[in-house]
C-alpha cells in the first residue's frame, strides 16, 4: 500500500522549497514546522546526506474537521511534506491523506481526506507545472 503522492522536478533544492511553500499556501496550507534532516544528522551523528527537508503543513479548516471526527487524529497531523535531492532532480512527496481513513476506519474522515487530497494534488500539480515547464 502506497502512502505518498510524489512528483519529481528539474529544479534545484532551494528553488523547489520556496515554490513548494508557495504552492501549499495557495491551497490553504501553512507550514508549521521545518526539519532539516541533513543538518540534523550532520550535527548529531556526523553523517553527511543530500538535502532532505520535512515540512509540517497544516490546513486549519481541514485539521479542525479531522479532529472533530477523531480526537486522536493529531497523531497524523500535520501533513508531512518531504523535499529531497535525488540525483539531478528534486523529489517532493506528501503523505497521502487517505491514510487517515485507512488507519482510523472512520467513514467521517473520508470527506476530510478527499478534500485534503484534492488540495495537495493541486499544490503538486502547480509545483510540477512551474518547475518542469
């Protein structure tokens, strides 16, 4: 079972990060957290790795609806967005919101997951069109 929605773009890492944040914002998602895994692993383990950033993206309206359906859904929030270098490309991945329905088994989560999927897919499409021409 897949748990991600992924695009590959032909843009450098910094440009992709900036464009991804803008595409998410256009769909109502704010970035609550940023985890620079490359810097963290270097600082904590002395380990080098390619650029790897985790964004914690949240759409407050959808998060509120999800929490109304299941107070424990916070374990799966915010939506994680990974931006990472891979060869000559930059990969952008978002967690598939339908995982919330699968894991909780709650039908009430379906409309929330569907709307989150629609918005995240729109952000990925916008990002791919902007960066891949």
